[in-house]
């Protein structure tokens, strides 16, 4: 499996759930109004966490992907996807509406993308549906999602084996968000060398201490 981050909350996941059957999953493609350039991408599966312009640029993704835009259980090309209802704010959606958390099961691994989660913490029912996570894609930039402090708390609730921060300030982004450094400082981390992509197999999942992976956009 390969996990590539294109900035904001947009990820490209290339997986082989069965022999000789590569599947491309795109999550939350953004509109270029945000200041970032969306690369040319083709998908078999497209996940959209909510209908805001920095997450729902469906026209920016080529191919004829199976589109998932909300809660439910889906089996597509030997990949199991669960959409879990959550909130984009601390007022049960009164400010910014609903958000969908996605779990993805493929190659004997379980991934979770929290979308634009705005809740200060996850509810018990949400945690039960999410389950044990190998790779977590976690917003940390505040303003429209959880702050770095809240993100650290949610990470401790979930106890993922690998966490990939997302939705924080990067060069050219026109949306005002906190930088990654605030989140890392809360964890007692000075810096982490970013990588272009995460290549992962089940045997690579760390046992014991959890890892933070920083991806280059």
C-alpha cells in the first residue's frame, strides 16, 4: 500500500486488496480556490467527508469512481469502507454541519480518515464503530477542525499505531490554519523529517510505541 498526501485533507491511497488488483482511493479532493494545486488523479473509489469546497472537488478526479459521500457500510473491489456520522463543530452541526469519518479495511490493515472533525473528543459509539486503527489521518490545524491539543487528545482516545497529521497550514494555502509545529510541540517532538509517501505492509505496522509520520504535500 502507498499513502500520498496532496495537502489539506486530500489523500491518495494505492492498494492491492487481492492479487493483481490495484485499487486507487482518493479522499477529500480540494478546489484550487484554496491556493493549492490538485494534481491529475484517477480513482476507483472517491470518499468525500462533507460538502465544503476544500474537500468535495469531485470533478477534479478522473475515471468513474464509486462515490461515497456519507455514513454507511460499503464493500467495493474487496475493500471494506465504513462511513461514521460525526460533527464539524462543537455544537452538533449547528455551525458547520455534519462530517463523515471513514474507516478503510484493505491488505489486512485498518485506516481511518477523520475528515473535518470538529468535536473536542470522540463519543463512545463512534469509537466502537471506528475500532482498532493501524493508520490514522488526523486534522491538527484548528479553526475549522480540532486544535492541536484536541487532536492529541483524540489520538490518545484512538491509540492508532501510525498517525499522519493533515489539515494544517502549508505554503500557498489561503485558509488560515495553525502550523504543524503546535501539534508536534504538544507531543514533545521537535521535528520529524517529512517523506514523499508512506509505503506500508502489514508486517511494517509498529508494535508498542506509536509512530507519527509527516508526509510532504
